[in-house]
C-alpha cells in the first residue's frame, strides 16, 4: 500500500484533502493505472492517470523500496513492458538498488523480463 499522505504530498495536496479517495492506495491498483498512463501514445496528452507519473517519481526519490514493490506488483500485468522505464530510473538512482533489482529478477520471471527489456 502507498500511504495516502505520500500520494497527497507527491501531488502537492494536503494529507487531509478531499480530492483523494480515503485510505491508502493498493500497489496493484496503482501499478495498473501507471501502466495505463505510460501506455498513452501521446506523452503530452492529458489523461486521467497522469498523476501516477508524479507519484512514481516521488516514490523513486523518497521511498525506492516502495517504488520497487509497486513495479513488481505490476510486472505481471498486461502491458507491463512500459514499466521498464521507471525500473531503469530506479536502478540508476542507486547502485545498491540496481544490485537488488538484479538479484530479485533472478527469482521473479516478470521482473526479469523488465530487466531484460532495459538491457536489450
């Protein structure tokens, strides 16, 4: 789960805002919405899921472990290949995280496919 306060902060909202649904954000739901956003052919298009990009950027910067968990939650979903870009950004953010991703990819075929897409 992504804490509601983290989602709000990454969007420039207060934690008590009424603009977000109540409760924390399940990783699988976030990952599915992120895949939808990243799959938009026109990067400049205004889509209802554009907020997911801001949240992923904040996760990569502020909570890389949670960013990795979100990517892993979506790695087996249809269209998951688009998660290779945020995974590459996450790996580039810290050598220890890069090593961790590579280690986990050895036991997780879906994550391994994303790593292969980055290297390929």
